[in-house]
């Protein structure tokens, strides 16, 4: 199954898919509101604003698989907005691992990280960069969103028209 064909539900309950972001560099992150890594929201929002008009977007996927996410979509949305000023697209809370793993994450977790390890999401704030060509790159939670390897990949993958703007 193509990543762009997998149905997704926004945090507001609307149906969409990654096809809505065709041609963009995407940074998908499984997020949580009560995690020691939650402060990464600030950097994610900065990146979304800095590169957003150049063909890039952050996509946040809340998950309570590690028991650190708020209960409802409304609570998550309010927390993200009030605490970190999040403007990037957020989606409905999903399972990342196990038998109820969302189909998007079933596909993403087949991608190995820099050490060649694929499989389950280890923790909150694991990152996947998807280039406009559809290539998926995986970064574990301890890799900060603005780490050199992520920024370099994003900048190299931005659409040519956006680079010339």
C-alpha cells in the first residue's frame, strides 16, 4: 500500500491522507503531552514555521501507547495550542505498535533507522522524514528534530521551486 493512500483522521475528525501533502517534505512525529521529550514541540513548531513556505510540514500523531498522552482530541489540541502554539497539522490519537497498529505506522516502522534497525516505535517523538520522492528516513526519539542530519535531509529534499523562491 502506498503511504499516500492510507486514510488518516485529523485531530478535528476530518478524513484525509498524506496525498494532501504531495510534493512536500514531511516530518511525521508521534507526540505525547506528558513526556520528558514534550518540549520538542517547540522545535517542531519553529521548523514548521521556518520551512513551511518552502514545501515542508510537520505532522503530529498523538499516541497514548506509552501512557503519556492526554485523553481526548480536544485536550490534546488545547494543550498543544496553549503550551507550544502548535500550528502544524495534528491527527487523531493512534496506536504505533501491536496488533492495533495504525496502517501508516505499519508501513513506517518497516523502515530501518541509521543503525539498520526496523520494527516497533521505541518511544514518543520518534521521527520519520518523507521526501517528495517518497523516500522514508527514520530517526529515533533521542535525535532532536533540529539535529544536523534531519535539517540536512530536509533542506536537500525541499522542492526546487521552493528553493528558488
